[in-house]
């Protein structure tokens, strides 16, 4: 049996202990331990002698909720209709992948029947690329204005809400997640009026979702920091944005905070940074870290018992890192490009946890632990590569923030990027479960 050793490495560097294993079962109203499933993970080649990932591999013993990412609306994708992808002219829910309805939905929903934790299945609508005008080869170039157009008029909102309720009941989803990135972002199809319209939309969703039978949960996926494309009012007074999020929280059952992607190969200027720093950033003047995010949310009125803290099972990679050395491990250094795509995820600048684990096992990366940000990193001096990521141990530290701040729970992006085949399977998800269910918590 193949055993991963990243935790042993992290223990050696930081000298911190594992949390005890307590396989307690969570009731539905207790803390949420959730993860996203990416429907496009089906296209990833298997690596490291693994089998290709499939939903049947997900261990539901350590999850209370699973989010299916993504569905869209108002657009038929190329995957669904290869000969004629097109806008539909309405705001009805549509699958993103051609086999969502006949293959992947049934596989995911079968997990609910097998679950011992009362697993809830959410359908997440939107996602980064759905609102990305730079997504010229995919969906975003056609769909990036649809959220703003949908919420702008009552009849559009009603059409969306009616469609989503019908769709959720048809395919037996327990809840709907709205992943609009982001309302009011002028660089991504948004407009100033989105802020008012979105509140009306959430209010109408809440009312309709409670009234329907069976009722539906409603969640909103929100950013860790204020988006850079927001109007000047919010840029000048960031606290107003978080106060607006507190208004949103009034109408949702939970708010999933994407506490990752603080830094990445998208950084401008091109300076390396940590994906998900915990208590502080490597730059002492930076406010890009998880504790600051929670402070912004809580101090401006977002209820702690509605916050689901996001955590990554992936790392960001940087290439051409200047002055990289064992004395200067890599954060805060100039770089020239995103790191090369991984053999499975095949996305520049991003590696799944299992890909990073493989690279360390093969000595393609040297492992390091950063006690400043409570994260891990990997580096390769000859090729000037640096990777910022989390291990199960640092994920456990993040889970302790859930306890310290009395948050609703945690959600990981994503289950398919955790180690899904070699023992211990799903180590990051297990660590969250074990931490939140440790005796006395």
C-alpha cells in the first residue's frame, strides 16, 4: 500500500502534532464539512498509477455536504451541443457538460444514499469562467453578462428561480449555490446596480426556496477580499462592501468564503505569494490573509454561524523565480511566468495536492514549511520553480479557525484534487473532519 509522507515532513519542520482521530457522525444542523466536485475533472488524465477520478471514489464518511460545480443558465455549451453552442435567450438552468444529467448527477446522488452523515448535495451555478470575458475559447465570452442581466428585472429573476426549483427537484438536489464572480465587478460584466438587484434576487430566492416542497438550502459563494473591479465607492470604502455582504447573508443559509487564491501567478506586479496565508502574509503590510478576511466579514456584520471557510486542495506554481535559494525560499520574489501545467490538471500555474505530493516523492520538488503564513511550499532550484500549497497539517490549522471563530463550517476546493487513491485517502478532507470533531469541539 502506497503511503504519502508530507505530514511527516511538516511535523519535522514545524514540530506540531496531529489532532486525534474521532470518527463522530455529524447531525445536519451541526458544523458543515463540505467539498466541491468539479464536473470537468472527468477529463483529467490519471497520473501516479492512479485510476481516473470518478464520483464513486468520494468517501462520504467525512463530508456533510457536497457541491456539484457547475451548472449554468441561458447558454447551451459546446459540450452539450457540439455543433451549435448558443445563448438561449432566457434565464433557465442548463447543464455545463453533456453527461451531467445522464451520468454524473446519478453518480453523485448515489453517494447520498450511501452516506452515514446525512449528505446534502448542492448544485453550484456559475463559477469563475461563467463570468470571465477573457474566456474566449469557452463559455465566459458568451455568458459573462448573464448574471447582471438576470437580476436586473423581476421577470428575469422569477424565470431563473422557477427554473432552478424545477431543476433541483427533478435531479434531487438539496440546495442551490450562487457562484457569481462578482456582482458589481465592472471588469466582468457587472454594473453598479447589481448590488441592489442581487439583494432583491436573494430575498426572492429565500422566499421561494422555503415555500417549495421539498424546501431548498441557499448558499452564496463570496470572495475573501474585495474584487478589484468594483466601483469607486467600494474601492474608497472597502468596509461598505463587507457591510453589503452582511446584507446578503441575511437571505442565505450559508456564505462560502473562498479563502484561497490570495496570491498566484496572476499577481500584478509579478511577485510570488502564498495561496492561502493564515494569520499573516509574508508582506507585513499586506491584508491578504485568512484572519484578516474573517475580521472583515465578522466586524461588518456577517454572522459567524453563516460563514463556511474555504480551504484549498491545490497549490499555485511560479516559474522563472529570481534569486530562489534555500535561504530565500520563494515568497516575495519576482517571477516570469506561471508554472508548467501538471500532468493531470493540465492548467498553467496550478497543481492538485496529489500532483504536488507525487513531485515531492520523486524529488522533483523540495519540501518546506513556512511558519509565518502557516502553509507549505515546494521548490526546485535548477528550474527556478516555486509552489505554494497546503498539507493536511496546515489545513488542520485553518480548521481550527472555524472553531476559534464559531463559524458554520469549512468547504474545500475540491474533492477531486485531494489525494483520492493512495492511503491515507482524502487526507485534507479527513483532517478537517477530525479537527472539527475532536473531543470537546
